[in-house]
């Protein structure tokens, strides 16, 4: 297809597929030896579907506030600034390099995630009832494709990047995983329980679907000049 930019991933698979990611990027997966002309013919046949998915992804991304400066981060559904002065997140003056500032902001946001997630779990856990006693604790991980998971041993794992999305969406993921303490599947009983505990889940799930693109966003520009508008004063 003329003008279509995509990532081609060859592997031992036997089939050909195309995926439009939330960011608007296109990934084509195919067998190792499949000729390029067959791939191009497949994409031409799927052109209408691809364009529809691209438009859908763009519409979803449009509800997310835009980061207009390199010193901007997503945090709880908003765009915050970070810097050495006049910022939402103040970096200590001793950390004069962008790399050091980046690590500080990442640690701050991870700490915020642990605090916010733990409080929401504590608030929602009583609604789970006796099965909530199976809850063993919270783990944070950076994941590219999932917001959270619940193990059969009672540990809830949440994506560290979940702190970027609105609070209602965070709560929806928390309730979803806590309900797996009762039903470790996605059957009808599980969905009924989620709806009982958090009736707003359908709305927040739709919003979260739009925010999926921030899973792939580079959160902080490590090359940003620390002496710009919100930068530390030169020594």
C-alpha cells in the first residue's frame, strides 16, 4: 500500500496478521519466508479495515490531554510539569542533569502509584467479602500490554504506568483485579460482581481504552535542557 508505514515482524508463525496499535502505529506479523508482494496484497485487501482502525485510534487519543513541553508528564489523568522551580513536581536543585532529574521524577511517580493504588485497594477490598481475605499484597510492574493481574496466590500486580490515567480508571482496574480473588476467570459471574462493586466500570473502561496509548509514551524527555524555562539555574 502506497504511503502506509508499518513495522514488519517475521517469525516462525504460519499466518499473516495486521494490528493497529492505540498509538496509531501498524504492526504486520508474517512467516519468515513470505514474499513482500503477498504482504502488500494482504494489506490492500485490508485497507478499509486498517483505515477504520486508524481513525478509531485517533479519536480515542483525542480525549487525552496533550503534553506540549518536554518537562510534562501524565499523572492521574492530568498533565503535570516537572522542573527545578515553578513546576508541579519540584526536582531538588542538587540534581542538575536531565538524567538525574528523570530518575527523581520516576521515583516520585512510582511512590505516588504505590500510595494511590494501596489506598484504593483498602477502600474496595471490604466489598469483596470473605474472599478478600485471600489478598496477599500489591506488586508494581512496568507492563507494555496489561494494566494489571491477579495471581492464584492472592497477589495483585498493577502496571506502574496506571498512575498516568484518571482516578476513575485506576479504581476500575483495582476493582477488576480484586474481583479475581473471587472468580479467577472472565465469566458471567465475574462480570456481575465487577458491576455490583463498581457500577461505573463500563464508562471508565471505555475511557481507559483510550488511555492505552500512554503505555507506550516516553514519559520524560531525558535530553531536555535543564536550563530552559523550568530548568535549574545555571551554577
